[in-house]
């Protein structure tokens, strides 16, 4: 019997959320505060304190622009 390798294990709990940017503010030159809205936020569970989320912004190119943010309420 042969073993089939299906690749690396998938992370659990990664659900994509389709959101709209409703506001962007620059509290300092290196910090951007982004306010998002969308129906799927009702299902969003923020990560542990100090955790982060990855956000893909449509950029009009071949790939979306990826950024890492720390959620705040």
C-alpha cells in the first residue's frame, strides 16, 4: 500500500471575509487605521491579544496587495 502525500496540513479556522474599506486614517506617519464594514463581520472572531490578520486589497494587478494588521475594536 502506498501513502499519498496531500501537501502540508491546512490551518483550521481561516475563513475569508469580504469587506469594504469605509475609512482610513494616519494617526502617525507609520501607522494606518483602517475601518472595515461588511455582513461577514458578524461571524468574525478576533485573534488573541497581540494577534494579527492578513488583509488582501484589490490592486487592479495580477495579485492583491497583502498587509498584516492587528485588530482593535
